[in-house]
C-alpha cells in the first residue's frame, strides 16, 4: 500500500502570505515559485482567489496563477472561497483548485458566514460548474478544516469529519485534504482519523495539512506516514503564524518536513540547501515576519546525504 | 507489553544548567526540584558530579543531591563522569546514578579523554565499587550517547550501540539510556534501534534521551512510543541549547513532551500549567538564556483536559 515517494505541496505563497502585511510583488511571488520548482518542488499552492478587499495580498491572484502555469513541471493550484472565486480560478486554467470547509460549523460560520452544510452545497455547485463548462482538466480538491478540533467549538467529532469526507467525495472531489487548522491534533488522533479517511477515499489522493502551533506538527506527520499518508502541505520557513494564537507558529516548516522525510529514506525530490537559499531571500523580502525552522538554525547532520 | 503510564525525567537541572553561564544558587535549584515534584514530576536528574573546575555550575552537587533527597516522593538522580564522581554521588545516598559513554569513540575521546572501551571498564569499576561498599540501594543507569550519529564521527553503527548495551548490561547496569546527544535521530532509525535495544534489556527499564536540535525531537518520541518506550528525559523550557550547534535548540522541552503525552491519553501525572509557572520563574532567574516551547507560546487547546 505504501511507497517511499512523498509529495510536498508548498503553501507558503497562500497560507503563509495571507498572514503577512508586507506585499510581495507578482514577480517576487513568481520568483519564489520558479526557485521552488528548481529546488525540486513540483506542487505549489500559488495564491488564493479570495476577494482583494478581504485579503489585499491576493489582488494579483490571476496574474500569479498564469505566471505559475508557465513554469515547466509545476502543478500550480489555488484556494477558492466560493463559486465566484472558483470561476476566476478556472479562467486561468490552473491544474488544481482547492475548496475548504470547516468540520466545525461554528468555525465555518465565522470564516465564510455560512453553515458547513451550505458549504458542501457550494462545493457541489463548483463541481457542476466545472463539469458543465468543460474544464475537467482542473482537478478539484476538497478540504476539511478544523478536522482535529476547533478554537471556537473545541472538540470536533471524528464521525462528523468522516461524514463530510463522504459527502465531498459524493459531490465529486478529486482529492481530499484533512487540515489541523489550529494545531490541535495529536499523533494517536491522526492515526485513527486518517486510517478511517483512507478507508473512504479509495484511489483518490489524500493530503494532510498540519500546523505546528503546539509543537506536534512533525510528530503528527510521523503518525500520518505510519498509516500510509504520503502527501503533505508545508510552508517554507514556517511562514504564516497562526491567526488564532498570537506569537505561535503556523504551518509546518517545509525544509524541516523535507529533512524529516529524507533523513529516514523517504523521497521528496527536494534539495534542502536550495530551500535554505530561497528562505534567505524570503527573510530579506519580509524582514518583519517570524520564520521558524530547526534545520535553518542547526544545519544538516553530517550523516545526511540530502 | 505497553502501558499508558509515562515516566518523564526532568534533566534541566543537569543537561540544561551545564550549558548556562549564570549560576543558580543551591536554594534556587532545590526550589525548582520542589516545584517540579509539586507539579507531579517524580524523577529529576538534579546535578552532575563533574569536577567544579570543569563545570562550576555543579560545585554544589552534594548539597543539591542531599536537598533533593529530602523531597518526599522524588527519585533524585545525578550524572557522574567517572568512579571518583560516582563515589561522591554514592556518599549522598542518591536513589540513582547515571553514567554515560559515547557510542562514537571519537566523541568519547573528545568528551572524557578515554576510549569507549575504557569507559565500559570504568563503568564496571563503578558497579563493583557500589556493590562492595554495600550501596545497592543506588541504582546504576548506563547511557549510550551519540547512539544515532555523531557530529565528530558522522554515522554510528547500530551494531556498535547494541554491542555496548550488551556490555553495560553484563557489567550490571540497572537501566539503559539511549541518547541522541546531537539531534541526529529520525523516526525510522528510532523505531529500528529501540526495538533492538528492547530485545536485549529484558525487564530492565530503558529510557530515551532526545534532543530537538533538528526539529525531530517529538517525532522521535512518537516513534519510540510506537515500539514500547515509556521513559523519556526532557528539560523544562528546553533549557540548555546544543554545544555542537550554536543557536540551536537542545533537549526536548518538558512541557511540550507532557502535552504530547497527555493530549493522546498517555499519563504523565504532571500538570502543564504548574510547569508553565515554574518556567516563568526560570526565565526570570536566567534572563539571558533562550527558552523553547510551543505550549508556552500558544497555550493549551480548548479540547485538552490536562
């Protein structure tokens, strides 16, 4: 069932930048993408088609998407908050579009001002629009956020997450993403939930999106690897922080995640030294942002061939 | 074979303080011990019987040991570098004494100026001295440092580690400690090595000592838990850094380790809020030291009853 091939999807340009008040230019964003591709990264969530009045950083979403599509060998994707955003994304011809709803109804209401059930119907409309407009080459990924707990509602029932996964598959999702949006997950919970998710998804790819807010990010990746997950989101330099816990870390760090994989013989195809070079440029572009990461501080071990 | 009872041994007073240039008074060290015990921690490595001219912080080792022995319900232990240090430790009546040698001969030579083989014979003399002086109530723990790799020698053969474990058991070790002194371990390696160590140790307790130098500390704990390890060293606030990688983190952080355990239903008996209070005092005592820890930054999740 398992392979040693790992897919790392860089989400710093979306989940990272949405927390950042300094604007990067379209050209800077595309330089980041090009250098990530040159470092061996083949999947990048390049932007979000959220309205510019909500997140001004993404006002250039269509330009970034089109620029990223010109990078050879890169699977470029974007987040969309609703049908309108999806329509804008489809127009660019992106290879993949991500739609996310929250397992916590309270979180979903706060985030997109509609219930989780309404968000499922919204996703169904997105699939229908894509199919009817003849854009089936764009894969539709459906994500379940706050799948391991919620800062608003607290506990989230595993059965609610699994039920949502079933509904999203039934709607026509091409991929399922499971997100620990607020850094509540623990390894035992990850093993249990992801095993059950995999029992529903058949041949469809499943990706885990972990945050390191409470220090368990790579422990949770380890648990997910155990049960066969081979796809992970991460953010270069851990860029992004956590909107729900000031001063706390956000997404798991790309270079540390790649190190976790490569050090134990799993293959990401990504060069860590090249990542550290890109990280250095980012710290210059975004001097006021906190960057995380152990490998950037301590360096690679002598034993490591990556 | 496995239980959900976890033993956390606080090593901040030894592995942490040995890196710290600010002196804590004997009374401060004992206050730390007393408050850790009140927080539910029952095992503390309270000091090191290394000569004061090598680490001045430990000039009060005997006083700290005697003071810690007066704390009800606490298993107090200390590190000893050689027979002379062990004799000083035995005089205090400590419940446990730790002796550590390095699987990397190069590291051992650098650290204690003798070969690993000579260190094994030194440990044999310590056991003999203890037995002949009628101090069998002091348990002798033998640790293998650089068990997952070495900053001097690079790769360390697993067979060399296992051979040392066998020799130390044959000498009469009451406990085996396996240490990732420089933060080189990865989860796959931890599972493989620790499974093999456990196949040698029978009923003797086995403890893992991980550093978080390259960000994999809690991922490695997760891997060790998987194969049945239930004892771990950690340092409050991650105090200590890493002598081999400036600016890098050192020991895994106690409060984050307790969170990792309790969040998945494993029982440490330790109260995280009480740990955060002690950590606060430590940051006041040692204002120039770097402290690590995600829980201290982000807080406990709403879902967590600990």
